[in-house]
C-alpha cells in the first residue's frame, strides 16, 4: 500500500507546486494560457481559474484516503488534456509555454507532452492496481515498468527545470 501513497504524494506535489507558482505569478500564467492558439481572449481568465481550481482540488483529494481514487482518475484526465493542449500549440505555433511553472516560463516540447501522458498512465495504472478491489494479479510487473518509466520522466523534467532555472539565473546575472 506504500506504493499508492508514493503515487498520491508525487501527484499532489506536482499539482501543488504548479498551483503555488500560478498564485505567485498570475500574470505569467494568464500569458501562458493566452499563448495557446485555441483559447479565445474572452476565455483566458476563466480557463486559468478553472485550471487552478482543478489542480487545487486534485491536491486536496489526492491527500484524502476516501477520495484518492477519484483524484487519480482526475489527475490522469487533466494530464492528458494538458498534453493535448501542448501538442496542438506545438503543431500550430511551434512552441508552447506549458504554464505549469509560470515563475520559470518553462518552454514545453513534445517530451513535456509525453511526460504528462506517462504520468497519466501511471495514475491510471495505480488506480487499476490498487483500487478498492486491492492489488490485481499481474499488475506487479506492469506497475514496476510504469515506475521505471516515471523515473525516466522525472529525470527529464528535472533536467528541463534545471536548464530553465539556469537560463533565468544567467539572464538575471547578466542584467537582461
């Protein structure tokens, strides 16, 4: 059962850090939402609020034992939607600010979208393997493969964040 707790805490940390960053830099987050080619200007602010509320609700429900199954499903849906938004933006414009950490203005790429899909798959796998019915036969191997894939995704994300932080610090030091 510790595995499901690890997944819940990882997703709660992911969404929680994104919500905090969005609250600290709301204008940057609004700019990221406005940068998606399919979001009309009138819907930028309402969509930004909906995203922040959904992420906040996911953090709370991931931490509660009685609601984590709904939260795992909701996390998967939201991550897949984010991946789709990034993919559409990359196809139409060639670039996308994912809006996940507006403080850093992280530039999203195809790997970002793939990482989100990987995290969504991990959440769904956890839901299937550790739901009310308990661990299902045969899921152990699949779960370990999912965990390894998630570690690869985490390494990519950390590398991407480190590169972005390095650019921000360099720009600040150089006075740009």
